[in-house]
């Protein structure tokens, strides 16, 4: 028996395009003599459809699309993730299901048992957990079909009391298939392989694992679908960060002649590839081609523009230099060198006149209060206004260039440099941005060395340096990681050897700046805990602040 | 036996102030000879604490505070909502609990069984549901203690298979107590009374219901705690929208001599009071006193400033008029009349010079493209920059004045008039804003009649009217209500008699503007479905768009 894994990039709610994509993959798999082709979790809707699931119209359109696809499954069977109504009188209105299509119709529906409801996941908001366990019989083989979380380290995970594979194994299946939408973070590929391995070893069965690929706003799905032998060895891995379709002979996966040794790329390489996909999909799924951004001469905007150039084509990234009287010479010359290295379109638009006029307008109402953060923010906001005007005039999307360290401590101007349709580096700490710059320059200088070497500065007043108001990023990022990713409290962080006053200051800054992050653009998620949908904090609160 | 209901306004994470507030209420209840004083759900942390619950430090601080309070419960008992650890090896890490304090210590912990996980609720993200049912014995009486959702219309609600009161009733309790954090919307008080009544009638017991009061960022808790006789008649209702503490003799609630007929105020009156509380608590819990806003001469900013004046004191609301060359004379004169009516501080700051300078700066890069929405947005953004500069210079919070109709269809400028720390009217449709203005003028003209009567306009180009680009608000708001509040699909809405093209246009506008709403300030929630935490939509999607 031949099984095809179809790892595709779906567009949420775009049933026409998702259906076409699935039909094309079915045709391709059929041409490759596959008996069965497997698609990822909620393939027909795209993952996550979020509150669209609360619209009957949306769920009905998903059903219609799958019914239409079923007609094409005459000589080949297919497994497709879709939402289905819970017809019982009790419980949530939907199941997160997998439809098994055979003989031109939907033959069976299997529901997801374990529903993640933490971090970025809200599945218990929509779905009722499965309580009945069934095996799929297909061409003399028995398939144990599960959905994502269902096989996710159940015995080690305190959240769950049911183990779907334990229920299915009593039926003596021949194959495990898991369809997933498992979001990327830079540790995930390694963890995922171990989880899959524990399943194959425990049940002594081959495992076909199909993951979603592509970006859905902030969530990045890295693909990397896996075929694993009962021995826990990897038979094959599909591409990371792009669509892929491959066919496997079942017998050869049970007793494979050769294995693949997964070489997981470096953290910077993973983040790089994930962000490039994230930018690319944000633009193409929204129907945009061109990006605009402000190039400050600093490391964040430099890395952002390089990633955007890779995602969209260098001719599609419009770099605007917006110097003020506080801008250093090197901020211009370094930026010009960078755009020259990549041959990107650019303009220099000084903000001095606008700053003077607005200052003159405001002065009578400032009642002789001295220059302070107001004037610093004013410069950032004038830049924001100019960039948005160009964005509006030409239909470009403004890319936000803030990093995670800044976002964490509120070192940025709301409606100024915090503007943008998408935050590229908002889940990348400053120290990681430097690593990314080094990775970008791995085969030769793209980002000028001076941008990497100079002390970071917002250049909003004479001689300003980030480190005048913030601790050294090497220390700051470590404290932030403990607090944000690991959710350690102040006493735990202090016990690690960080200075008490500093820890309290940093945690306070994180908490009092929740209001700023609330209005931040969506942030491409590359870590285990990103700002945004996976971290839900009150704005009005007084905790560690 | 005397039971006190303590309906208090807690500050999320502010354990010192919450503890003091509870201790003060305990002293007051003791002075009134109460045997038991009851506080609301998660009183010690404030509701909802959201992801602070993922910090062990936060949960430990809550426990310490309750332990300290227990020492004061020597002659009086208390019931206090708090998170407690789930000590079992399986399940979520916490319970949403009620601590019963007696004889100077925590005598019993009761857990919440039914965990809402829809709309604005995320309780399944943090809490394990209760599975064991216990009654509290106290001074010869048996108390059936439940938490909020536990008694919430369980038999009619398809979500739940367990009914906590059915489990407790077998122990033959004498009293029902429910501690709640039930967020306000303009239909809630009526629905809530009916739900409570069905419980008293079914179990033939008196019910003491204590609700949270006060605003927690966007969520408004209206209080209105209730004592209800076994007959389903209301013995008493605590104040709406403010703190209250009252004591009841149990016998008199079982066989009360007099009842209260709840007169639920008009929708506009409810929304008005809720928004005033929302503004007031946002400011005082963040430690701010003064608001700034742009007064355009239109109805939205007029209503916003009146609400702010009521919440903060008229001397604390700084109104800035920001006319451009497109502003009509009446936009200035009407605004001046309004600030004169309320004697509010104000300034007139024309934006013409800034607009000219920015236009001159940008012109060479516009490549002779004609005046379009770019220049309209530019004016709105210059206003945003000026308001934020004044906000920064003086430490005022900028109030956003967008209404729900605009927010729905994206009729607003990101980083312009969509700026602000708090959106006052973002859950109030335009037609409801007019009703609110009429309500404000119920005892005499505060908002000048001309502001109410004139056709709405953004005044960003000559002769512009909202109705040039949007359908009549009377129709638009009806379509939006069907789509947003009731989640009807296009065919259902068209079947109601709305024009097909119009319905499709409106739904499309709602969906393609998700990216704008993502960066909107928190919106005070007054309806059953507000933009914000209760409505979670993908940005990158293609559904009805």
C-alpha cells in the first residue's frame, strides 16, 4: 500500500483555494500510484480559523468543500482535517475532525480527543473532545488515526487523563497516522521528533505524521512532516517551511532499507527561515507585494529589510531613511551601504522641517516645559506619519522593526516606531537579532559590519545610547527570558544571581508596558512564548509594578 | 444568622490593597453583627487575572494574603474567591476556588465546577473543573456554595453535563451562596435575575449572590448583587456600578416581609453608567487623573468628553480642537459651546501648518499622484501626533472616540483618530451613540443640539459626509448587529430583507479591517459581543472578503 503525505500551505477561510490545492494534491498522489493521501489538521479551513468557527455559514462551507473533494476520491482515499458539528444535545457545537474519504464519499469521521487550551491554543473554546475510539479499515490494513495533540506526549503531560493511542491499540492497528497543525518555535522540531519516536517505540508501529506548513498571521507552521519506522528511526522528513508531497510504500516504512538523520539547523537558521516564510505569507495571503520600512542605521531595521528582501524580492522592499538633527552620520552611511549591498529601492526624507513646524505649533501649549521624552516621541511619530503616508499612497505594507527586548520593556514609541502591519522581530531578543545578523552575513557581508558593532541608539537626543536607560542587553535578555518564557517570579530570578534592584526594575517595566504591547502589530512567533495571542495579560493591574 | 454581602472593586494583582479592602469589609460586617461575610469570585486577585495565574509567585501571594485575612476571622466567618493549586498529578495546575474562613483559619476550599471558555472567558486555560461536591456546615446551617457559572442556567445550557446544585442538593442545604464575577452587558441584569430565580424556585432555598463590581480594563462588572427568597422574589439588590456592603438576617430572607421590584434602567442609562465607571476605574487603577481628547464637533467626541467629565471631573478633561482647512465653522462653534456648557479646559490648535509642511516634505516622493485617502489619513495622524505630544508632556491619557460602527467597517485612521489608551465608545454603535447623547441631554442641553442633528462627517476633504462612503447608519448598524452579535452568515442576513450587495459589502469591510482592530486600544465592553478579547479573528484570511 502506498501512502502520500501532502504538506500544504492553506489560506484560512479561502475554501475555493484550499479545495483546489487539495484536489491538485489528490491528482498528483494518484499519478504517483498512492492508495491514500493524507492532509493536515483543519486543512479545509486553514489553521487556526478562530472565531470564524462560530459562524454556521463557515462550517457549512467547509463541509461543502470536503463533500466536493470526496467525489474525486474514487480510486484513491484521502484524510482531510475539518470541523464537524457535534450532533449530540450536550457539549460544544463542533468537533475538530478528520474525514476519511473513499469510494467517492465521506466514509468516516474521526474526532480529536485532546484539545490544547494554553499558550496560543483555544481549542476548548470551540470543540468538544472525542470520547469514542474507532479504527479505520482500509485495503486490508487497520489505521489508528489521531489528530495532533492526541499523541503529544500524553503520559508525560499532566493535562490529560485519556490516551487516545491506548484506546486504539486494542484494535491492533497496522499503521499510525497523525494529522497536525503544530506551530513552529526554534525548539519544536527536536521536541516533536522525540514525541513521535516515543509513540513508534511504544506501539511498535510505523507513523505517518503530516504537519501544516505556512504562516497564519503570527503563527508559523514549519512543516517537516515525518515518516517514522516502528524502530523510532526516521524514514523521511518532508521539507521545512515549504509545501511538499511525497509517497511511501508502507512495507518499506515498516522495514526500511535506509534512514534519514535529521540535521536540525542552528537556532538562527531556523528563525531566519521562519521569519522569511512569515513575511512572505503575510503579504501574499493578503494580496500585497511590496513592503516599506524605516531604515535607521541600527541592527533591527537592517535585519528586517534583509529578511523582507529575501521574502518579497529586493526590488519590493522600499527603504526610507528619515534622519533628524540627532542622527549620526554613520546612521545614513551605514544604511546606504546596506541598500547598496542589496540594490534595494530607497529614499532619504529628512524630518527636520516637520519636527520644527510641529514643535512651533505645540510650543505655546507646552507652557515652557523642557525638552523631554515628548520631543523624542515626536520624532518617532513624524517618521511613523511619513512611512504610513507612503504606505497609503502606494499600497505598501509597513514593516515594524521592533525587537522583543524593546517590546518587553516598552522601549519604543506608540504610533511611532511601533507602527506597522507586521512585526518581524518582535519575538526575537536583541541579542538574538545580532546572532541573526551574523547568520545573514555567513557567506559575506550583507549587513555592514559597523551596524553590528556600534552601540545601539534610538538617536532621539544628543549622544543617546540604549544602555543609558536600559541594562546591558546580554543581562536584560536573560532576565526577560526567565520572566517571559519560563514565567519565573522575582525571587526565583534573583536567586539565580541577578541583582535584585535590576530584576525588580525589569519586571516592573514589562508589566507597566502591557498597554503598549496591546496596540502592537501581530508578531511573528518563533519562541515558546511570544507577545500576542499566546500571552494574555491584564493592562490595568498592579503586580510587580 | 446574619450574612453580609461585600460587593467590592478589586485591583488585579494588587494584593496589598485587595487584602486591606477585604479586612475593612470584615471589620464593617463584624460591627453590623454579621456571622458570615461573602466576597466575590477571585476577590483576592481581582478578576480576571489572566496569565498572571501562570506565575507561581502570583498564586503564592494570593494564598499569603488569604492566610493573613483568615487570622481576622475569629468571630466572623468569610468566603473569599481565590486560585488554589491542583495537588493531583493530573489536570490543569489550578482550581478557581472559594475559601471558607472560620476560627482564624482556612477551614474549607470549594472549587468551581463549570468553567466558561467562550467569548471573553478563558477559564479552561488555567483551571481544572471540580469533581467532588461538599457542603459547608456553619452554625447549624448547611451552605451550598457555588461559583458563578456553576448555577448559570445549567439545564438549559448545552455546554455542561454536570449540575453542581444537583450534586449539592442531596445534602439538604439550607442556603445557596454563589460568588461571581459576571461581566456587564446591557442585557445582563435582566438575564441574571431570571437565572437566579430559576435556581431559588427549583431548589426552594434562599440565594445570596455576590458579584464583582468595577472595571478591569475592558471588562465592566456591574455589581447588583442579589438576595433572593425561595419564592424567587428579590429581597434586596446591592448598588449597581459601585461598592456596597449590606447585612441580612437569614430568617428574614426565607420569609421576607417585603420585596424589591427591580427596575432595570434603560439601555442608554445602563451604558452610560457602565462607561463612566469604565473610564473612572481605568484612570484611578492606573494612577492617572487627567484625560485629553480631540474634540471634532461630531457626536462621538462630544459624548466621550461628557462621559469623561462625569468620570474624572470636568476640570480633568482637556479638550483639544484641531481644525484643518476642511473643518466647517460649526465644528469649532459647536465644540466651543459644548466645552462652555461643561466649563472644561480646552485649546484650539490648527493643524494647517503641520499639514502643509508634511505635504511639502512628502510631495517629491508621491510622484504626482493625486490627493486621495493618504492626505485624509495624514490630517488624522497629525492630530494624533499633537494629542499624543500633549499627553506625553503632561501625563494625560488620550481617550479614543471611535464608535463600534466605524471600528467594524474600518472607517478610521490607524495611528490617527484610532489612537488612545482606552476606547470609550468602541462597543457602542453610531445609532446608540445618538441615543446616549439624548440620554445625556435628558435634563437639559449639555451636548449642543446641532451636534446631534447634523450629518456625520470626518471633514477630511471638502464637503465629505460619512454617508458618501458608508450606508445609512440605521441600516448599517442592523446588519452589523446580525453579523457581530448574532454571528449570522450572509445568506441569513439577506433573507431578513437587507439588500444583497450591501450585506456583502458590509461583511467584507468588517473582515478586511481585522488588522486595524488588532491595534485598537482596549474597548469598554457593554454589549454581548464586543471587539477585543471576546472576539478572536484571524487577520490573514479570506472569508466573505
